[in-house]
C-alpha cells in the first residue's frame, strides 16, 4: 500500500493520490500519511546520496546519527527515535 501511495503521489497532488488510493484499497488513508511517507523516502534518498547506505547503518543494524558540519556548527541530518 505504501509503495502504491508513493507512486500515486509522484503523479498527483497528495489529496488526489489519497482519493485514488482509497478507491483502490477500499480503506481510509489520510493525505497527511502519504505526505509523511513521501518525506521519509526523500530524506532517505538524500542521506544515501550523501553518505551511502553503508555509512548510514551501523553493523548492529541501527542508524547512525549523521550530521553535516560547517565551521563551528553541526546540523543533524537524521534523528534516532
């Protein structure tokens, strides 16, 4: 369902993707949920592009807390939850 929602979100606005997906799966889903999934996918794609998959995931399978450093400031790129 998530993969199909993201496919629809590429082609349509989130509310329209929500409506189309609701008809396909005959279940309730929020446009905000689809937006959140799209944001997660975009964030992961950016991290892989910058750090690579091996750099982002530790040997025990947990994600690293990566940050981009610029001068004296560090901006977190991901949060461990």
